[in-house]
């Protein structure tokens, strides 16, 4: 049986990554951070499982009030995140091939937009977000300043990527 999910579609992933970079307005983002953000854009129901810092408790309330579809609940999100990795890396390389992401920074595990403009048609699609995905973008904006590493970092709070052996 064939089952399609946008999380495992390179082109959909490239769209999500570019959408995230556009909405975040950051010069550069760590590779692991954008992979985590992409996971939550693909699986918005999983946001309620994040350990929120006290300063972002208002955002947590937004996600607790949302209707939860039991069919979209993941049994092992960390395994899904691992399965998404080759699709995410391929999508970023695809964006490098179009000159939208810098290849040198990507080799250093940093994602950075180039000066090349995104086509207007694609930019218009970025603004067409469901309420659920708008809330995920708000969350990501709130988590932007959160460190990636350490016991209180994004990797530890989400539990999607191993953090115990990080250098920091």
C-alpha cells in the first residue's frame, strides 16, 4: 500500500524550508534548528509535546486548545525525525542548486539565504497558511532566541534530536 505524506516529499520539504526562512527573517539558522522547525511544520499536532519555557506559556495555551486529530498522533516522533533527515538534506541541496541557499554555509551545517530573490508566485503561496501552521510559525518565532544546545535548549525541549553529547 502506498501512502503519501508531505514530510517525505523533497519538493514539499524544500517549500517548507524556504517558507520558514522567509518568515523567520534571520540571516542564518543552524541546520538542526531548521530541521526541527520543519518537523513541526509537517506535524503541527506534535507541538503540544514540547517542553515550553515559562516565558512562552501563552503559546502553549494556543496549542492545548486546538482540536487534536487522533489519526495524526505520532507514536515515535524521534524515529520520524530520523526518517525525514535525508529528505530535508536533499531539499536543502535542491535549494542550493537553485542558488537560494549558500552552499558553503550548508557544508558548515548552517542554512543561509542568498541574495537571489524568490519568485513572486512562490512568495504568494507562503502567505497562504492554515491557522494551525500560522500558530506553528508564531511558536517558531518565539523559540528563535532559545539556544539549540544544552538541557534547556531546543533539542532537549523537543526530544527529537539527541542533545546529551553536544559540545556545549
